[in-house]
C-alpha cells in the first residue's frame, strides 16, 4: 500500500520548490501573532481560543492542506512528469495512498506543530486549549489532505478550487449559513477538540459521533475516488 | 517474442478525430512510425503506452490489454516526448527511482546509466541537462527493467548528430536482441537509417506499411519540382529539357528563375551540375520547391 520511492519523490517535489516557502510562511505568521498578542494582552484563555480557532484552525490549516494536498500530485499531472510514475508496475491505489500519507504528514507538520507552539505561547496550554486545537489541526489535516489530494488529481485548477472551499465555504458560508457548518471539516475537527478541552471555550455545531463518521467517510471516499481518477488519467500528447 | 496488436483503433477528442481506424501489428525488431507533425503519432503512442483509452478498438500486448493494466509495464519501457521530468533529481536519482519502482536496485540503475553513457553527468541535477542528456536519462529510466517492448516518441528531437548516432546504435542493438522497438519520427531520413519496418500515419490514418525501400521508392519515383537560378537560365533550360529526366521547364521572368519538373530524381540530380559545368553556367540557387513533408506524404497516400 505504501511505496517508499513514491513517498521520497513526493516529499522532494513538495518541499523542494517554492511551495516550501509558502508552507512555512503561515505558521511563522501564526507564531508572530501569538507572540504579539501575548506581549500586548497577556495570557488569556478566551483570546488564546480566538486566535487558535479564528486564524490557526479556520484559515491556516485549510490553506496548508490545499498547498500540501494538491501539491502532492497536481504539479506532476500538470507538467506531465506523472508518466514516469504511471509507466511503472505500481498499483494506482498505492500511488494515491502514499501521496496521501505524505500530504497528511506535511499538513500536520506545518499546521499542528505551529498550532501547539502558538497555543503554548498564548496561554501556556491553560484549560487544555493548545492541546485541543492541536488535536483539531491533526484531525483536520487528515480530511483536508484527502480532499485536496482528490482535487489535485481531478482538476487542473485545484489550488483555486481548494482556496475557494477553504476560505469561502469554511469561513464565510460557515459563519452566515448555519447548515453549511455541518458540512465543514473545521466543525468536525472542533467536535473532536471539544472532547479534549471540555468546557465552553472550544465548541462545535456538530456532535462527536456525527463528526467522526463524516471525517472517516470523507477521507476514505476522497482517497478511493482519487485512486479511480488516477487509474483513468489520460495523458494527451503535445501535438 | 513480443507483439503489440492494434486492432481497429480510433481516438477522437470532441469533434476532432486524431486516430482513425488503425490496425497494425508491431513485432520484434525496430519499427519506425513515420508521419508529419499532427498526424496522430503521439496519440497513437500514448494509446500503445496505456496512457489514453482508445475511443473504439483495442490494443493488446501478447493478448494482454494495455489500458488500465499497470502490470503490463513490467514488459514495456516508455520514452515520452515531453520534456517535463523530475527536474529536482539528479540523473542517478531519477534512474534509481525508476529501478525501485520496478522492484530493482542500484545495480540495475547503474547498468542502465552505463548503457546510455550518462555516468559522467549522473550526479548533476536534471534541470541542468541539455535536451539530448535528458533524452538519454529518460532512455535509461525506460531500459532499467530490460523491457521486451520499448516505445519512444520522437526520441531524436533536439539531439546533436553524435548523440543521434549513439541512440540509433543502441536501438539497433535492442532490435537485434529480439526486442520490439517502436519509435515515432517526422523525419524520413531518421526512420530510413534505423527502421527495418515502417508504418506511415497521415492525418490519423494508416497510409502505408512495410519495408522502407518500397516506401522510399514510392517517395523518390514521384515528380520532383526544383527552383533554379543561374547565370544563364535559358541556355540551362535548353540543355536540361533535351534529357529524358526532365518533364517540363518554365522560365519565370518575374522571379528570374527556372521551375523545373524532374521525373527521374537520381538522374536529374546528377545531370544538373554536369550540364552547368559543361556550359560554363553558374548555379546561384537550386532548391527543391515541394519537399515539404506534407507533399511527400500526400503523394504516398495517393500512390
């Protein structure tokens, strides 16, 4: 299921190009914000929850997910170098699964780790807020990576669609239309975080059972469908 | 014995028919797929390589379908035309990755790099390679598992004459070993130098198939048109028309040139310089006026 060679190629493609700079910029911004807030406002649980919920989980995690998820396969399909993978006797499902693992690991490294650091800076993990949001970022990383990997396999405009989903759907619709929140990776991850933190500082519109089912369902379905897409991927000539 | 069978294969993209009902069998030895640019060669090769589904018809390798069958790549090596590779890798890393994806190791990779004579640059990044070097590293990646079928899309594009000769030697050797080698080209001379067997594709159709000598003769027997400028056009015209190798000559006063129609290509090309020398006429321009590949091919299709 997991091919170390495919993984190595994917890591190098993902972290070797300019993408690595973009991947690093947002976490850096989060930590700068955390330091500034702590210095200006002091340690406050509500403020910590606002920064981690409003910026880290709502904005940074999905954007990192878009970059890592689509970046794990999209550029290869765009420039056609994916033929060097596809012309090998390696199962398409193995290629997708391996790329998913790489995308998840990258998203987690660039989103969950800085979330934890920022949380510790903001209020020293008071009321388990730092850990709760870190867990939420870890959970969301899995679903985002799977969703955006599928998008990278299916569309040439994966980054645009991914950003529209991440910013417009998750952030804008989520706050305007109550129903949209039920179908939001962010809310599902928050349901898990709520279990960790307890109390009212971390809340979700979705219950834990529903959130767990939806998270698993979306991740599995997106991965399976990406595998199907790759099996039938057409590589047109340059004529 | 590896035989690739293309059976009534068509492929269209929307309203455009790229490949139109082609049936052919590619057996061991070197086969050249010849056709002008845009004839559908790449589309056909992509279908042979399992990268594209035929709209109708089927392609099989020794009875096994190539589409949606990744295990078939144990037997196929592919050298794509497009330039994009994993540019961030070194040549050695690229070939090693190819070997590993076939379940092979560093030894197979090193052997393939030696075969294409790229060991000297194997530790440089692919992004620094010339087109010919890229082509050879692609070749090493395709050879690493010693496939019985090798597909190459325009492999000589961008190569200098020496690299071209090296690659030709390599492909010839593979054909002699009994492998099935198919390469596409839009340059007749390339195909003629290398292929034992030629398949000609024009406008998506299978136009001719067979021994290159027969096809070459079809191409050289047709009337050739030349544009000639000289120090004395009329004297030259009079001397040329006396010979049976010339069917007609027009003196173009506005152009200041002769339009000559030759029917015996070999004889005419020997005659022209001889006549000019004997009469003391200087030749300023001798250019074939319909040598564009398209006209050669349309002549072939009509034959």
